[in-house]
C-alpha cells in the first residue's frame, strides 16, 4: 500500500475505530450493569449517549482544550516571520489551507498538530525547538505535523483518546459501585442469582483488562500514524535527511515537557515525557523508537 492509499484508508478507519469502540463500550456497559443488578438495556443506552456526546465534543473542541491545557499562544507573521513562512510554503506545497500557528513556552523541543480537519488545523511548536533546529530540520518537523493534518490523524487520535478515557471511566465507576454495594442492601438481591454472579466475575475481569487493552490499541494506532507522517513529511519536503537530523537532535534532549498529560502526549512528534528504553514501558510508548524512525527515513 502506498502513501496515498494509506491516507485514504485512514479516513474510513476513523469511523471504523469509532464503531468498534462503540461496540466495546456497549459490551462493557451491558456486563457491568448486569453484574450490579441494574437494568442493562437502559444503562447501556445511557452510556452510548454519553459516549456519543463526548465524541462529538472531542470532534469540535479537543483542539481548543489541548491548546488551553498547554497555555499555547497564537502567533502572526510579524511575531516569527521564518516560522510563519515555512508553514505557509509547506501548506501551499501540500495543497492545504494555511493552519493557525501556536507556540508553547517550554524549553523542551517538540511540536504537534491538532484540529478536526485541514480547514480547522493548528500547528504548534515549543520555544525550545526554534533555536535548536536549522531551517531544513524545522521544515522536516513542520512537514511531519502538516502530514498529520492531511492524513486526518489529528481527528482520529482526538476521538480515540476520548473513547479510551470513557472506557477507563466506565471501569472505575463499576469498581467503585461494586465496593459500595458490597456494604449495602443490594447484596441480598444477588443471593441465588447465579447468572448475576457470572456477570460479576466477567465484569471484574473486564474492569481490570479493558482500560489496558483500550490504551494499547490507542498507542498502537498512534505509533502507526507516526511512521505514516514521517513518510508523508519526507515526500512533501523531498528531503528525508532534514527530518532524520531533527529527530536525532530531539533524541538527545532528555528533559521532559511541562504541563503535558497522558491524553496529549500522543500528539507530539516525539514522546514529551522522554521515558522509554525498557521493554515493558515500550508497550505504553506513544511513539515508535526514534532510532527506527531515523533509520527508515535515511533508507528512503
């Protein structure tokens, strides 16, 4: 599959992943409500409505929430002409509308893109990345981020992050309800109800494993999108070495970013927590290994 077909596939995969998460959430809600002795159909319907509202909210407002969390400030051409012109030229070269440009006051070098589609896109860099990169390297980084916009990765990952969070909320509510119900009168209703005990056992297993499984799926999708954005960015600049050199410099910087959460870490070009290197922790990395990305770029 070439880059163009992957970009097209990514659009419908957005809806496929959303559908799978809806089925996942419906299954969890049904099992949890049966285990607690509630009306499973009503609780499942209510959970799906809430998940739908959260997904729609993510679709329209996740970019604003991320920018506010990071205290990012929008800039114009007069604030940083070089940065503005690089983004403008890359957007024209890729046939994209000019995105808004934001800067985060953080010495840790990094960058990300957000927004539900190319018409509502935002490209953001930290203050730390600007003096570190030469023009070719900065072009490589920004081309990577614009590729996320063109590939609709920003939409995909924003919605997936919300749905993964909702799975964790469901599991947390179930475990808390289970704890409090064990001291209340609902225990009397469970006596002799073998089917409910089966749902209870399944529910506890789901509550433990489902957030982990959902997070691993999210991170696997995120890592795949990084490889695609690297390739698309190199195609845009026609100079893979620019991005490869930029990633080398980012790899050497060890201090983590401030004001970054697990929900926003996946957006950045490199892991803002600067951890990793161990097999177990690598399962929960938001990004593929930098050395692997650099190697692929230099073999193009």
